[in-house]
C-alpha cells in the first residue's frame, strides 16, 4: 500500500475523533449583584400597603398612611368649622338686644284665711315682704329699711323688726321706734282677685312720712278680715 492510500485511510479516523471531542465550555454566569442593590430592587417593586425595610428601619406603605391622612384632614376641617361657628354666634349675639328680665311686681300669696295672727315671714326670701295680720286688718310690709334700704330681720323673741346695718328698729306693724330710720316701713298694695286670693303689688307702696298724713288707711293699703 502506497503512502497516499495510508493517508486517505487515516482521514476518516481523524474526522471521527474530531466528532467525539467534547463540546466547548459554556461561558460563566455574570457575578451576583450586591445585597443592597437587591434590597433596593425589592423596595422599588414593592406593592402599596406592604411593610418595607429601608436603612434598617421598618416603614408602612401608602395604604396604612391613607387613613391617618384622612383623619388629620377631618380634624383640621372640624377646627376650622368650629372656629367659624363660634365667630358667627358672637356676631349674631352682638346684634341681638340685651334685655334684662325682671320678675313681676304683682303676684298671689294665697287666701286670707291662710295667715294667722302676727307676722308671716315665708315670703321674705322670694318676694321681700312680710304678711301681717291683726284683729281688724291684713296688710303686707315691704322688707326694706327706710334708712338706707337694707333688709331688716324679724326678731320673734323681741317682737320687732331689726335692721342689721345701722340698728333701726320697728314694731310688729312696721312702725319705727329706734335707730336712724326716718319713717315706718312701707306697705305694698293688696287686693282680692275673683277667686278670693290675695294679690300683692310691690310696685305700688304706701308710706307714712314723718310729719305728713299717713297713707296706711288708704284703699289698697290693707284688707279687712
């Protein structure tokens, strides 16, 4: 066999050897990203409402912050409306008339038979009067000292009215007998209504000035009993 024939026989073997050679190695995978980059990627792609960690601190998502924002807005608007309402009420009160309501000067105190002989003090605190009844008359004494306007006290043990301010004294019918009082206590107008009750009017007073004619015997100054 010639040298050329040997060469031809060896070529298929070389080709077969080449076919059986191992495949080329695959390229190696790219290096892994740093942990910080991965964390940032997770944060950027995080859905709202999830808890996330940034810089070692845990924060809530937008879903948790939404109710707090609504509550803050409601509180702010409530304060604003409250402030406006208060100013409106003050403005309205400025234009309203300032009226002082005083109790009526005329009132009922009951029937004549409700009062025994002597001095009845049950209306002193409410109406500033005493009801006095004797054998012939029933009249109402206005509880105001004729000196400087203080309210005297009824001293049952001494049977007299005594002013605590300057010591003026009055007997059981209001006639002055001691102290600086210039005249007896005034008496209020009394009358009977259709039902027979006593109606007192402290807006109409009867006096007995010193050295002048008395008004205690005028009609309306007393009731006959």
